[in-house]
C-alpha cells in the first residue's frame, strides 16, 4: 500500500532556512513602527504609529471582549489586530476621511499583503494572509469586532485631545457618525457609547456638527 | 436549600461605570507609548518604545510558536507579552545591563502592576495582574517562551544596527551570553541561533568579547 500522497506539497524548507525566513519577516515588520497615523497620543506629544496602534487595539480586544458577539474567538480577533496594518509598510497610512486616497486602496494593500506575508514559510504566512482578508471583508464576528475597535480607538484619542485629528482636518460630526456606524455591527454597546461621545464632542464645541448631523444622528 | 454563597463577592459595577473603568484603563496605557527603551529601530532612526516592542514580541510569539515547548498555550504567551511592560508607565525602562538600576526593580514594578491592573474591573484586572506575575516568575512554559522572545528581540535589533545598544553602553559578549542564556529554557533552538549571532557579532567586531567570553561560551 502506498501511503505517500500522489501530489506531495512543496518540499519543506530546511530548518535553518525556515528560521532565517521567519526572522527576515520579523525584521521587515519593524518598519511599521515608522508608519505614522493622523491620531495623536493622548498627551498630544506626537502622532501615533501603526505598531503601537496595533498593540493598543489588541489590548482593547482583550479588555473589552465582553462587548463582542457571543461565541467569538477572541484570540483570532487579537491576531487579526496585530497584523491588520502591516500592509502599510508598503502603502503608508491613508487617513480614513481622505476620499481620494481611499480609491484603489484595497488593491494596493492586497499586493502588499502578498509580499509581506509571503516572506514567511507558506504554512504560517498563508493563514495570516487569509486573516488579513478576513479583517478587510468584515464578514465574521471576529473581524467585525476587530474593525469596531479599529474605529473606536481614534475616536477615544480625538476626544481626549480636544478634537485631535478631527479638528486638524476639519472633519464634521455627520461624517464621523457615517463612517463609524459599523462599530455597531461588531460591538453594539460600544457604538452606543461612541455615539454619545460624538454628541458630547459637538456640545463641547470640539467637533462641528456638519450639514447632515441631525439626519445621521437619527439614522442610529 | 440555600443556594446563595454565604460570602458573596463585591457588588458588580453597574454597566456604565464598568465601561468607564475599562476605557480609563485603555486611555491610561496609552502612556506606555512614551516609555523609551535602549534598543534602536532597525533603521537606527530612533529608540524603540514599550508599546511597539510589546507588539513586536506578540507577533514573534505567533510566527515563532513552533520553537515553543510542546503543548504551550500560545495565546496566553501573547497576552502576557502585550501586558508585560505596562508597569513601566510608573517605573520607566531599566536597561537590563544596569545592575544598580535592577536593585528593588521587582518591588517597584509590583506596586505599579497593582495600580495599573487595578484600574480595570476586578474580574478582568485580576487575571491580567496574575499573568504579569507569571511572566516575572518564569515558571510556566508560556512565561519561559515569552521571556525568551523578550531577550531575543533586542539581540536581533542590536545585530541589525551594527551593535546598537551593546556598543553604545560598552556591553561585552560574555555579559550578553550570561544574561540571555535563559532563552534556552523557553526556546532551545532560538538560543542556539542567538548564541551563533553573538559569536558572529564578536567575529565582525560589533561586540567586544569581554574577559569571560571563552568561559561563557563553553557554559552553553
């Protein structure tokens, strides 16, 4: 009896080449520490970078997991958050209210994901590449919760820094409501809180309401 | 029959106070992004901070998990790495070769852990506080693997930056071998690799051997 598979997979890397590939990935991802976002640190000393943002989101997932959909695999959400911004090594950060910059963003980032996760041996890079797709597609409870936190964290920072990036870029409350409503799909209680934060920021004059404020507020 | 516990625990926080406490913790830990380590980024542009270091370690745990002891809970190690440096919000980073700075370090950090994890509701802050102890005690496979990565990452950066913090502080190879040998307790193959990196750094003149180099090398 022949127990060999008729179509064997690719020959595995020898141990040393495998570890070299893994360490090559680990050194490569160091670059994400130099990708700056629009969000300020809460002490307003500087802009936040993607690595520390990802760290913050991972710990938010752990400490806010009770607001995630029941039965969700929290570790899957944590891993997703740790890797979700690696593509910005090649593509840079696009400010989420920059509508021109958003055009073609997904295609550019998918090519970056192929390159970066492709540095790892296929048996570990492949699943991480799929996890990046899952985050982008927002179809699973894990990816909806992860995306909710990715939207909530800059809102917390903007509110803690007298309007922060919202004020700097003249973003209005109606646009904040429209863009971040998807928090409700991953964590309804956190969206209720975030919505109240927006209303409060408008009341405190940190955020201009914008022309569609009442309508967006009524939309939930 | 009385099914109530005779000594009920503390009254749970109402929902809104609970979320406020959780968000208070999340804003507090933003401060760890401003705690600088001695390690340079691989492009030598600046020193690394604790938040991005913790992110890097968490992704190292995920991508290098095959070198961890069999049966280890990798998610436990990841969570441990995400929180292990939060105490430095109060205590700052102590360079690991600063022997005077290491005196009393554990007691100072344990008090910081009480304060910081104490910001969370007890049912989530308590387990994280225990996880911090577990990391410090290095008795479990998870904590040994996490500590191994915490030692390995600065070595990778120092080798990628022509000696980096080692050269800046005049640290010799014998001390590097002595301090980092515990990598072998959590990830023997990674220690074999790290040891070869040290030998190579000495051969390339990035690291002075120091008086005890041959003896430390022979010690494994």
